[in-house]
């Protein structure tokens, strides 16, 4: 006796049901967001990050489970943004300086590398674009050239400049070694960099056009 049309449809449906159930069983469930006290909603974090955009440096203040802010914000450069998270390359200028001064030492404190910040973690209290970006735009090259012109060789100076490789502002104290007003080049022999006293003076050559020099002052 042949199989009727309705019976055949029932057989096919019966065979397909386990497959549909199997696929639904492994379907990814939406993660429940549990905001820590004082943290911003995921939508707000996503909105701020997308508005700031990639390539910008930001200070991120996170919060503990009990609502206590972490000891200090983490400074990162945004290198990737997705719908679920953003990735930041950790910036720690002082850590970089210390490692540079002694390559045998690896400084773990302060972090390093990259961090993925998931919006749904619910632990971000605030996100602020770093002030370095604003300071850089305010510098006046011609004014700095006038200051350089007035300085004497071997005069002790304070200088601030933005180190693009380290991703932060370097504040140093040292003496002017040489200068060329035509090319706008000059060299400084540093004895202190970002409050770190150097065992051996370090000479750095800068250019007012190519390097982002922010300020030069005479030590009184």
C-alpha cells in the first residue's frame, strides 16, 4: 500500500523537527548586562566611543563591583571599534621611559599591550578624550622659535613635547646643547624626564616643525 500525500508531509516534518531543535539548542543566548554601581549603560559607552573614533587617545575610568572607582584611569589609544567591544592600546609614558632606560627590566605595573573593552561588561564609569589632543593644537611654532633664539647654549631649560611613539607628553629638564634657527633644530641634554631622574644624561634632538614641541622655559 502506497504512502499518502498527508502521511509523506508528516514524515518530512517529523524528520526536519530534530534538525530545527538542534540548531535552536546551540543558538547564542543574549548576555544579560549587570551594571556595576555608577557605571554607564552599554549603549552610552558605545555611543561615546563611536563619536570619539579610532586613533584617539582616551582616559577610561572603570569601577569595581562595589561601586568604588579603580585607583587610576587607564589611558589607551583606540585602535578598533566593533558593535560588541572596542580595543585600546595601553599608553603609559613613564613605563616606556623606564623600560627604555634599562632594557633588562620589564615593568608589569601600569599595564601594557592592548585591552578589549566589552560594552556589556558594565564596568566603565567615564570616558574622556585626553587633553594632549587639545594642547597640541594650541602650540605656536613662531613663538617657540623666538624663545629658542633668546636661549644661550648650556642654559638650563624646562621643555614639553609630544612623543608620538610613546603616545604622550614628555616633560623634561636639561640644558640646551645646540640650536640652528634656520632649520629650527635643537638638542637638549636631559637630566630629568617626567619626574624620573636619569642616571646618565640623555641627549634628544628636536625640530620645532617636525616634532610637536609644546613649551620651552628657562629654569630660574
